[in-house]
C-alpha cells in the first residue's frame, strides 16, 4: 500500500545528543549554514558559495567534530525554505544519507514589528527555532513541503508552459486591439490566420491607413502571436502522443478524468499533475492543498469569515472554479449540480460564493473518482478512450 504523505510530524523521535541539526538560508549568491553540533557549545555559522559538494563536506566536518567530542552521530537533518532553488538540493542530500526537509516559508511565525530587523543570520536563527520545534513533534512551528521526484516535477512543465503561453497570447491580442481602437478601428480579430494580410486594407474613420510605426508594431506583435500559437499547438500534440503510449498511473488518471463530460484533456492533465497524483491522506488535505478552505476570523463575540484562505496551489484553485462553472453546463443532472441549484435558486446573489463550495466538493469527488473509482452521482461520461 502506498504510504500517505504526513508532513506535520517527523518520522523519528529527536535525540539531540546523537543528531546533527542544520539549517540553510539560501540566496542567489551564497548559502549561510547554521548548525547545532552535539558536544560543541558554540553554534557554528558558515558562509558558502552555492555548492552542494561544499555543503556536504561541511556537514561531514561537523559530524567528525562532534565525534571527536565524544558524541556518536546517528542522524544528520537539514532544512531550508522553499524558494527559487526548488527541491533539487533536498533530493541530492537524501541520496547521500542526509535527512533533508523543505519548509513552507509562510508557515514560519515572524515578528509583527513595523520595522523588524532582517538579516541572513537572524533568518537562520528563526529557521533553527522552527525546525527544532518541528523535530520535537510540537505542532504549529512550521510545515514541511513534500519533496517531489524529478519526474513528478517535469510532468508539470507542459501545463505550466501552456498557461504562460496562453497568457502571453492574450496579452498580445489585447494590446493589438487596443492599438487599433485608439485609432478608431474596431472589429479586427488578431487571432485569425489572415490577420496580417487584412492590416493593409484597414482604414481609420478619417479614411487614412494605419500610421507606419503603429503598423510595424502590430506586424511584430502578430509575428510573435504566430509563434505562440505554433508552440501551443505543439504542446497539445505532444500531450495527445503521450496519452496514446504512456501506461503509468498518472496518465491512466488523466484518461479516466477526461471521460467526465465538460472536463477536457488540458484540465484533466493539470489536475492530475498538480494535485490528484499526490498521496494526500483525506478529503480535507485535498481541499486544503487547493486553497479551497475558509479563513474564519473569530475573537470574543465577533464571528467573521474572511473568505478563501488561498494558501494552496493557485493553479488548481483557479482551474477548479472555472471547471465548476462548466460542470453546471455539462452535468445538469448530477447530484452536485442539483445541490448547487437548490441553494442558489432563491438567492441569486450567492452564486459566486456557492461556486467556490461547488468547486471544493467537485475536487473531492474527482479525487475519489481517480483513486477509488467511485463515480460521483449522476455524472455522465464519454466512452472509454
């Protein structure tokens, strides 16, 4: 049976006399490493170049120093904040027998002073306090991020690249339309194949052609737009080719999820690679990872709901809200659609609020569908691919 992710508590009890504990404050130009070495009163602090081999030598040196002080080191644990460097260092260290962890940056409590001091040295002290509390099993100090494999990280790239390209395509189309509307020209669609040929025939309300500099700018934008559309088509073709030949569990989930009418291949791939392929322990963890949970504000007699927590995966949250609206169009006879309609029938102003609740329920239902095969009640499917 696959072991479920449990990043709230460490896998082993902490014996500080035999454990070398380190934290790393990482930046683009250097790494600051702080350690708690058993048998050594001082708390070493070392500035390194961004070099994993040098970090490994430093850890082994501190281990040898502790052993010379009469302590037997049975465990080396290291933690750093998630950031630009991703998870490669954690994988590299784990492959060499070092227990590496990645901390969610937003889970660490910081001072609320208006102008709190902030240096790399102070950050390592803050990281060490939070990491020690987590190692002792005390709740609330920090949260750890699950470390994906290189293949799992790479599987997310096509969907994320496509999102970037689509956003760039939309930006160019909107900019082109704005440039033409500024001249009084409306109704031109830059996304058409023959859009560049039509530019020469366009005239302003004054009856003159597009000015030369503006025309040259639009031609360059349309050239970039053609490249973007080609790249988006290449990503779609590569996705279909992978689905034809891949037999792993993730692509099986994608094919299964794409059978739900209204979902589509792109949405199915995004949901599987971003959330559904993770070994989340229950439905609350699924909703929490997507950020589809509330953020209550209660103090004394005050009871207030601040809205979505938005602490999870923004891509999943955005995609699920869009899918929830499509689900109402394509799955009108499903139990979830009937539940939504019953609660908004006499309260039209609550439709946007309730769509978030529908998105949460739908995500949990799809998670159960791809993991246990439990089809949501009333959901219609396409024939098997």
